C-alpha cells in the first residue's frame, strides 16, 4: 500500500520503482534439422524496473462548504491501495492560482511567475490525472479551466479521468464538457468515470462515505488509468 500526500511545489515522493514485465519470453525451439526439437527454456534476463504511475487527483471546487475535498480524499486514499500507483492530491483552493497572468503563451513555457513554475513542475511530474468536479450551470468550475489554461506542453499525452458529483445529474454534463477541453490539450480522456448523484446523502461528519457502486467504479477507472498511462509514458519517451 502506498501512502498519498499533497503536492508541494512538484516534489515527488522518491519511492522505489516497482518491478514491471511485459510478459515476453524468448523461446528456444528448433535448433536445426539435425538437433531435433528442444523444450522452451525460461528467460533468465532480469526484468526491467519501471517507476509506478504518478497519479495526481485535482480538486476542482474552491467554494466554501464544498464537498469536493472529501470526495477527493476518499478517491486518493483508494488509489493508494493500488500497488502500481503513487498517489498525490492537489487542491486548487490551496494552490491558489490567480487568473492566468503570464505575458507569454503557455506553449512557449517562458514562465515569469513562481506559481506557474510550481504548477508546471507538479503537472510535468505526473503520469495521469483524475479531476474531481461538481457541475455549475451545465459546466465545470472556472478554477479548473484556469488551471488547465496555465500550461500546455506539460499536459500532453497523459490520460485524464473524472470523478463527478452533484444532484440527480451527478455532474456528468460537466464531465462531457471537460473532456473536450482536455482533448484539446492533447490529453487522453478515458471512458470509465465515477459519478456520484445526490452526493450529500453520502457525507457524514464531513467525510464522504462511498457506496459499493462507487468503490467498483473507482476500481475500474484506476485499472484503466494504469493500462493507459503505461502506454502513454512509452509514447512520451519515444519508445512506442
């Protein structure tokens, strides 16, 4: 089990890499017409080590009285139970980004503000993202769009998933709008989501209490994130 923490200016946890194998083994079959068939022998080559997927969960709502942080705390703790995930949490309320205030287009990465450089380090160090969002008037909160707009390159070729919550619609319209934005940032929005209708019915003493359906949806989404992040990591490294 991996403990999670909140990002602090992009520092990673420094945990050791986990063993990883692609399941491929060399087969020794016919050595030649005069030697006959030999049995397959196991490949004794050491398996390469690959760092766990760095998953950053982002709390989109910054308003007083929000339940988004309790939902994000549950999901981040749930992610720590996955052995291939290194889990981190970013609360946009605590990050306190101003409205975009850089003089240069973000694609140039010519940042002049310390808050932009800190945010850039966090996003750059992440392999995948989960955005925990409510729905405001059919869309997502403005602070989330602002956080996306600060950067361009750092988001590219990384999977994005969503945990949405609200009333009867469970924030699903916000997710559909958000997927268009992350796709324009060249992220890959995955299909599985966690949708939580009537979220206040699952909050007790300030903590989110998931139902079995939420736990199952989270597990499905995490498995898909791990598979997708592995491929996208290879794509970013030029080995895919």
